[in-house]
C-alpha cells in the first residue's frame, strides 16, 4: 500500500521578499500568532490534502499541461480572513493573473476528482494564523492591519508552479518540491 502525502500546488514568492516579510511579521510580535517562516511564505493555488504517493506522477503530468502565460505579480497589501471582527489568518495580498492560473489548475485536476474549493479563490500568502486575541488585543491587532494594509513587498515574475509535499512537525511544516512546471 502506498503512503498518503499531504500536498498542495503553489507559487513561491521571490526569495528576496523574505526580509521584508520578516519585518512585517515583527510588527505583530505582541500578539498570540503562529507565524509562517518567511522563507516558506507562498501563494497556494490549490490545497490537495492527502494524496496517494502513487498519484504524484499523474498529477505532475496533468500540471505539465498548464497553458497560463508567465505574468508579473505585485505582492503587497495586508488583510485578514475571514473578517476583521473574527481574524483567523493574517495574509499578504497579491495581484496578477492568479485567477486564470488557478482556474487552469482546477480544470487540469478535474479528472482527479479533488474537492472544489468552497470559497472563492483569492490569491494571498498566509503570514500567520491567529491563535488567540483578547478583546482589547483584537482592536490593536486590527488597527495594526489597517495601518499596514497598503504595504508593498515588491513585484515578481510568476513563471513556475510547484507541486509541494507538506510534512507537519511540531516546529512547523517542512515543504518539499515534488514537481516544477515552467510556464512559457
């Protein structure tokens, strides 16, 4: 029997953004958040969940058919999910042709019968998960988000998509690239 591996499809951020992300996260150090390692911050196009390891090659082959052209993306803007009155995730925004890329990936994966996302796709990079905010902290947290909402990290060329494996550990996830698709 093959092992199940936790997988997702992502666009990695420019490695040069890690320092700016670290600075941004430091502005939230007074809150009870679980930060994502700045080196690992990425934009998830589709979370696949646990996949039989034997399917990796057929998934990779399907992703090789991505038809989206490379595009320029602007990384910046700060916000929370699901809403300011109940922040669970602190995210960094991104603009560019992510919707078309996401839709392309969804279409290519249809034969695999993965669950469709129940929420509308919003290109973002998770910076932190909110563990717990006391009532007085919530206001300060949201004010910090508002103050930094127009933060610009930079622009980058999106020219590859990665099939990633995620191994959860007590120290945080370990990501491994299983397949890279170069867009052209």
